[in-house]
C-alpha cells in the first residue's frame, strides 16, 4: 500500500490545485474551515471533498483541527505560490501520465531505450506520436504557462553558475570588444542570465544574449523584465546554425537532459562550430552518481518519458568527445546540479 498511498497523495494535491481549493482555506494561523464550508465554496459534494481532503490530512498536507475541520500547513501554503503549484501540475499531467503509459508504450515499441523525441511515451499517451514534447507542451496554453512558471523553481534548484567563477569573462571583455560575452542557449525566460547579472554586476548586459524558440523569446520580450533590460534577445533553434559566433561563453542549462544522445551530439556540434579556440561552454545539468540516488533516478525516469536522459560524467564525456569538445572543469553543486566547463578539443 505504500506506493498507492504516495500516488493517492499526489492525486489529491493535483485535484485540490485543479479546483483552486487551497486558496479557499483561511491563511491566518488560527483559522480553520469545515469540509462542508469548503464544498460549499467549491460548489462540490461534501462527500467528494471530504474523501479527497482526508488524504491530504493523512499525509500532513492539511492539518486536522477538529472533527471535519481543517487548516493550512506550511506545505499547503507553499502550494499557493504559482511556480510551486506549476511544478506539481506539470509533474502530474506530463511526467506521471507518461509513466502510467509506459507499460503499453514498451509493449508497442519493445524494450528499447527511448531515443526518438517524436516517439515518446508522453506523445504515446497523448495520442500524438510524431510531435516532440515541446510541440505538445507549447500547443496547450495551460501547460505552456505551467512550464514557464516551473522555470522559477528550476532556477532555484539549479543555480546558474554554482561555484563557477565568471571573473575571466569580465577580465577578457575589454580585450575583445566585438565579442559576445555570454550566450544562453535555450535560456527560457532568462533566469540564468539574471542570476549572473546579480552575482557579477560588471557583466555588460548588452553583450549578453538570450536565445530560445521564437514563441518563448516573443513572450520574454513582451514581459519586458527590467532585470533583462539591454540583453540581446535572439530567437534561435539550437538544432540549427548558431547565430552568435565566437562568444566568450556559451551556456546551456537543463536542455541536454531533454534529448537523446544523438540529438545532444548534433546540438553540441552546432555550438562547437560557433566557438572560437578560447571560447568556453558551460553545461548545467545533474550528474548521475553510481549508483544513482532516488531523486536522480526519478529525474532520469521523467526524462525517459520525453526520450531524454540524465547522464553520468562518462556519458557527458562520450557525447562531448563526439562533438569535438573536452571537459576542462567539473563543479558539483548538489545531487541534482553540476556545472561542467568545456572547450574545443
Ligand atoms: C528545461 S527548459 C530550460 C530553460 C533554461 N535554460 C533554464 O534553465 O531556466 C528547456 C528550454 O529549452 C528550450 N528549447 C526547446 N527546444 C528548443 C530548440 N529547438 N531550440 C532552442 N530552445 C529550445 C525550451 O523552450 C526551454 O526554454
């Protein structure tokens, strides 16, 4: 029953998020609400709300105050934050759904390590074989918003640089006035660059570049975050020719794990072709231990659902070597994040 209990908790949280039920609980410390009152504001059956709610009480997500009355906990209050709820929504709707489909998916495709971004268990479950995970996520407004919101939490879990020292870029900037300083490839909403500007205020923003798919760049431009003011925003598909040549630093965080090895090699080759002999590439990703921890293995299974994978250092060495790159520095931040510096071989 242990497994089913964990899944029941995940399901109950997802339902309460869907119904905006956590928002209906009083947030002040002493106040509680009855299941009947909650059912009333949600316009739902008391029996249904009680049955789903009791799972949250049993798992300590909500606090039992008196018979039939509950209150917020520290955890349920976290679920009021848009980015935190987005992580659960995407985890449940995309990753857990793709796990549920895996038995039938492997019946269909055989016991083959998924390596085609258009033939994933996520697409299989959605009835959309032939579409990539990002085609599927970005086509659905609710999921697209949840995905972008997740990047905030993602950024917190994967510090932009970890212990990496950007001082050399600042020092070399004056000697190479025509070169871009940092190109954030697949940079999403630019959170990594923002973190770099905060830590290194001398990093010239107008010489830094944020790249992503055109729909993402359009959205970032529209949001006009003052923390990205001055940054060059360039729509660029990282599978195609890199538009910015000879930058001091190319940077890619949490993108490679979304893709199978051959796609990563092709993507890294594209970057290698744009790099100058002294350019560096920083990869920020999890580095799998041997054996993998429970969190690393779970993350790897999430990536399997989209034909991506988490990688060991040896896996990174292999794909980098095929792309004409070599590792020059590895800095472990924590079990789910490391900073890997590379140069041309
Ligand atoms: C997991 S997110 C990481 C975002 C960002 N690097 C960060 O760490 O916050 C992966 C990013 O890759 C982008 N992406 C997916 N396919 C892409 C492509 N073909 N070219 C450029 N960016 C792409 C997505 O839009 C998304 O922003």
